[in-house]
């Protein structure tokens, strides 16, 4: 990139790298890329519990609109501080997909789902996201991971599906439909974001996607706050702050950098651990009961992750 990559930002300093003329992929090679992607997964694993906390204070539409507005303001501050040049015209369509998928679509659909679904149930349904992302990436980028990779990915998805069916008693709800829709839009956003992060710094990918949504989210937040009741609590405020700053900005920043370094298919398989991390947080933070099948699912998922990381992608 040109002027976009020339400035060192507070965020890149925090991760121990600087933005230069080299491609974003070179900023976090190998193990460092996997670590960045894993940090993103840990951040995302806190999203559902934080959303449940946020719903204590805000309605679903208010929470999503305010969340996106705050995240966009944070992103805008970093873009200004880093003197980032506006994205090139050829990148704008991809940024629109990122914005529609991970800034608006996924948060809205999962927040609506969490009104009727438990955090643990939503977590295991969204566990299908790695396979969905890998499929989108194969179509979008033209890359074809090895047969071993796909077998391990499908096996991991099968573990997640079996866990979901066992926990839900074999029935699907309206919340599940929201969650399946969230899978599709989020996979599209992850794939485009991972592709763009090979050409521009990951923090700018999510930064510009968030800023592009700001003209829509500000009036949406004003309308939603006027129509939905607000009952501020400590949990509600903490939940809002985390989903805005932690999940939406920081999590996506490190996630896109990690995907740029190790590839979209392999990075997506690290998310197989996300449902199990979310189950832990749901017990630790929300007091939900840990499903007895969780340890078995954890072992199966971790085995699949190990295989996909070794398989040629």
C-alpha cells in the first residue's frame, strides 16, 4: 500500500510491529499470525456473555446501534491518529461486505437470537462459523485446501452439530434461524476482511468498515434509544463497552491480521475453540450450568483444530 501503510499507529505499537511498505501479511508471519488470530477468538468468545449483560440495560436495536457507533468513534480516532489515507476505490466494495457482515449483520442477528436462546446454545450453533468461512474463502479466493483439511473441518463441524442437537433436544427455534443467518453474513465479512488484510493493515480494514457505517448507526442509535427503554446497570455498561471496544474493534483488528498471515481457512478453524471458550465464560460470568457433553466436545474440537493447522491449506 502507499500512504495507508506509512504511519505507525498506537495499535501497531501495542502489538510490537510497525506499518511499513511491506504487505500486511509480512507483519505477523507464522506463529505470530496464529497468536493474533487466537487473540481474536478469545475476544469474540466474550461477545455473547457481554451481549447478554448489555441487554440488561438496552433493547436489542439500541445495543447494536450504540455498539457500532462507539466502535466507529474508536476506529475513527485511530485512523486520524495514524494519519491513514482513505481506502482506494478498489477496496470499497470489500469494505462494504465487511461492514454489512461483521459490523451490522452478525451483531444484530445474534443479539436478536440471544433474546430467546441461552448463551451456551448460541455459542455451539455459531461453532459452525469456521466451516462456513472456509467454504466462502474457497469460493471467493479460488484456493482449494487439502482433503485432510476438509475432512478435519467437517469433523469439527459435526462435533458442533451433534453437541447442538443434543443440547436443544433436536428442535430448532426462531433464535436458531437468526443464528444461521448470522453465520452466513459473518463468514462473508470474515472472508472479505481476510482478503483485504493482505493488501492493507488489518486495523484499517475494520476501522474503515466501522467508519463507513457511522452515518447509518448514529441516526439508528437515536431512534432506537427513543423507542426502547434504557435501564443502566453496571453489567449493562460493561457489556456495551466490551462489545464495542473489545469484540468489534480490537478483536477484529487482531483477527484480520492473523488471517492475513496464516490464511483464511486455517485461521477460521481456530474459531472451533470459540464455542467452548464461550461456554466457560457463560458459566463464569453468567452462572449458566455447564452442559455435561462440553468436555467431550472440547476434546473433539481441539483434535480437529490440531489436524487443520497441520494440513496444507
